């Protein structure tokens, strides 16, 4: 079918719309499962593969690197060659990376496989929002977007407990085997997702801009991980230079990856994106930090740690749609700011924990973080989407996903830097527990700073509902 025939097919076909919503929502569920199940298993993986603290820190970081470097190029490429095609390739690539990771015999093999999974995630999330907005008319997008967000939070909710249970009772390789059901999503997409979505007039793809953006991403993450060593500082400077080059290049190219004037034309959109970067720079490392604290410092089993970490997502899942509805009736910026306050208080509290802190205290902190992010995410996205014109919604959705991933990458890069600084390239044992606790506390101070920045940005926009 042509793009016009595809649009007509889905316009009044509610059954076809539901299949599309299910496929995209499964991809949203798969993303956090791919991330968080592995994070819970990191201490066990470190022991099994004899990996030091720095190398084990690269297991989640390399995933984010593949994601951030390629999400924007893939979302733009999908506009040219087909969003469903790129989405399906992403599902297949993720399955291949998962199977290879489950067979890893050394930490370097595992890190390589996690990069493959990160590339696949860039394909999936670079197209998912655009598929939904293509299938559903503007007056019916609320439900599918809400279901997609709910699936994302459900993945966040079950992943820590699922990863902990699988690691403890089936071994760390099982956290990869449990991701194989993604093939079920692939079969539904192939058999039920009809047609294709792409721009009728295909513009020249910006290969140079994509390459510059990828190099910037690599230099940023790798450079942060090795500071203050001279060679890593130089790499970080190269990354900054590449970012400046990328911005200048996007202003001159005919068909840019992102229209940079979008940021200057819509201040509310820009503030919301920066707030997203800050909040997710604080939130992503928490799963690694909490996993290490609960298992190395508190001596909990993987399943026990997973159950406590589960509390954050359990609070987020029901609050996100409630906060979304509230943001339609009241000032969305204030609601997002309330979320920042809850998260900030939780990060500050977590930074004060010690080796003998009661498990109940950690549980309350995780609940507080869930409340904070439950109130922040949907209203903040609401602000962003209401700040721009309808014709820019596709680009806006891709940039929101990219901002979230960029924040994740920056946050994890700082944590990797702190691990390298405090512990270095040595396996984590009981002797390193004081240094690990110091690393965790310092990481949480950084998270508190990020959260405070997001709070200021949430309150910085124009007065009114949005």
C-alpha cells in the first residue's frame, strides 16, 4: 500500500488501530525490561565473568551509548524508508543481541551485545511515537499515547523483581532469555500491521550530520568515564567540538536531522526538554546505585533487592495517567514541579544512607522517587507537546525520547566516572564496601543537583496552564 492508502486503511479501522497500539506498546514495555532486568543482575554478572567495577559499569552505559548515538538518525531515516520497516528491524536486532548476550563468556562479549541492544532500542523508540501519531487521528491520540506510557511504566514495574527472581533462581543468563518473547511482537507486527508510513517526498538523508552526532555521543560518554585523565579530557573536548560542528551543519543542510530553530521559536518546549534531560540524568543511575547498595552494602539477595527497587515503578505506574489528567485541568508546570520536589527530597534522603540503614527507609525512598517521577513525566511532556505547532509533533516526540536518553547517558557517564575515581579497575569485594558507599553517596548528590535544576526549569516558563 502507498502511504495514502495506508492512512485511509487505518482511518476508520479500529481493529487495525488496536493492533498497531499493541505492537508499539509492547516495544515500550520491552525497553525498560531490557534495561532494568540486567541492572539487577550486575553484581552476579561481575562475579561470574570476573569483571572489575569499571567494566561492569559499562554494561548499562554502552546500551545508552548505542541508543543516544543513533536514535535521532534512525527516526529521520525511518521517515524516508518506512517507520514500520525500521521498527521491525529494531525488534529483530534486539532479539539477536539478546540471544548473543545470553551466551557471553566474558565481559567484553557482553558489552558488545549490549551495544547491539542499544542500537535496536534506538530503532524501536525512534519510530514508536511516530507510528502511533500516524495511525490515530489527532482527536483520538490520547488513549494510545496513554496506553503506551502505561506499558512503559509496567515494564519499569516488573523488571527489577523479574530480574532479581530470574538471577537468583535461574542464573544471570536468564535475564536475557526472558526477553526472547519479543518475537511474539514481531509476528503480530508482520501479520497484522498493514501498510507503511513514510514521507511522500523523500529528502536526502544527512549522513554527515548523523556521523558527527554519533561521534559526539561516543566522545561524551567515553570522555566522562575517564576524567580527569588527560586523554579522556581531550576526548571530551573533541566531543564538544563535534557538537558545535553538528549545530553549524544542521543550520546549512537542506534536510537536517533536526530543525534547530524549533528550540528558539518555542521556549516552553526547550525548557521542558532540558528539564527532561536533568530528571533522567538523575533517575537512570538509581537502578544501578540501588542494586549495588542493596546487594553489596546491605547483603541482600538479587530477588530481595529487586522487590525493593520495584516500589519506585509501582508508584509511578498509577500516578502517571492521574498526573496527565490533572495537567489538562490545572497548571501542568506546577504539577511537574511538585514531582521534582518529591524526587529531590528522595535523592537527598538516599544520599544520607549508611551501611546499617533500615530496609524500610530505602523502601520509602524508592516510593518517594516513584511519586516524584509519576507526577513529573506526563505533565512535563504535556507542556512540551502543547508548546509547538501540530506539524512539528513528530519531531517533538523524537526529541523528547532523545532528551530522556541523553539524560540517561549523562547520568550514567558521571556514575561511571565516580566508580573509576573511587574504586578503579578492581573487583568489588567487602574490602571496597566503604569506597562503594562513598561512590553511591556522591552519585546521589549529583542526582539531587540535576533534580533541583529540573525544578527551576519547570517553574521558569510562561504563566498559565502550559
